[in-house]
């Protein structure tokens, strides 16, 4: 069964700016709580299991648990956040994973790695993004620690600073991606690995690449995308819109709010 670690948004706000989406637009706390609870419900109704970690004051981005690391079996490769504002999160995630019986692997000091924000597992391959938040070397270390082969993709658009803002696996065989976010020639590394469906700039802005597969259901952040029809009609993918718009003010959406464990 798909299991996810989430962090309630009790301390979520826009206190600093570390990506172009964080323009200081104030968060409606009540609405962000409701949206987060709606996401929990959507995961559970799709047959997923939700576990939670206690939110900590002073760590407003801890709600984006995808950035905490990446899990394979009972191994957790813990992140090393790029920005000082988020570095304090790791202590809390380390404790949580040790408590749950995981072995925790660290990245070499001095390198940055932002977990499932920049990496995902597809069969025996780690697909990783680098250029903004994660270093190429940290992706190599992660793939090695998890016994996976690495396909690394260089990102070139600051608005799509994490791989999960411009690439998303939507089924066992297909992924959507926003072409302009990748350095030219990079996405071709995935040919023969997964079938690729490009999305428009308008859909990229809606954070459609931050959708998340829960068993057979793809949770998507908008009802107004162009790609939803393609996914449904041409690929038979079941979709469910979940509005987490408050989190977009921080440059995150559905997949950022969840860490698959
Ligand atoms: N404000 C957060 C940051 O910039 C958003 C993180 C989004 N997470 C993600 N997996 N893309 O770090």
C-alpha cells in the first residue's frame, strides 16, 4: 500500500524567499489547513496511508516533506538542504525515521540534496534533477546508496527549481514534463526508460508536474489544465483534482507536501 509522510501546516507561512514563487503573498492559515486536510482525505480515499511528523515553529517549509530525503525499503537518504532557512528541518526528520526503524544515510558534508524534490525511483533507476537545489554528486551518492543506476537531468529555469516541479511520473509507463525546464538534450536521456508526455507552459504554471500518483489515482492540483484530458482519454489515467493553492505561494503543491515512504 502506498504510504506517505506529511507535516501539518500549523507553522506554514511565507517568511523568506528562496524561490521565485515566494513573493510574500500572505498565507490564509485557515484555508491552508483545510486544503491540507483535503489532501489527506484524497490520499486516504485513493487507498493511501498517511503518517505525520510534528510541525515545528520557525520551520515554515517543513510542510514540504518531499524535500526531507528519499526512501527505498528501510533506507532513508536524508537531505542536506541548500538554504540555511531550511537546514533545521533535518534534525526532526532524522529522529522520526530512526524511531520508525529506518537506517539513515547522510550525503557528504558540503553538498546539497533535496530528496524527492529532486529525485524519484523508477524500477532500478534513480531519476534525478540538479542545478538549483541538489548537486550532481549528491545524486550519484544517493543512487549508489540505494543500489540504483542514475539518470541525471540538468534544470535551467529558476521557476522550476526542483525536478518535481517539471517532471512527474503519472503511471508505471508514462511521465509528464515541461520541456523548457531542462537543458537541451537532457530529457532525451529518458528515451527507452519511460514514455514522455510534454505539457504546456500554462500547465507547468499550474504545477501539473507536482501531481502525485496514489495507487491508481493521480492527484492533480488544478481542474483547468490542458493535459488532464490527454491523460484520461489517451492513457486511461484516473485523475482527482485537489486544491492546495495556498502552498503555491511558497512554490509547492501536492507532491511537495508528501514524502513516499
Ligand atoms: N518554499 C519551499 C522551498 O523553496 C518549497 C518547496 C517545494 N518542494 C518541492 N518538493 N518542490 O524550498
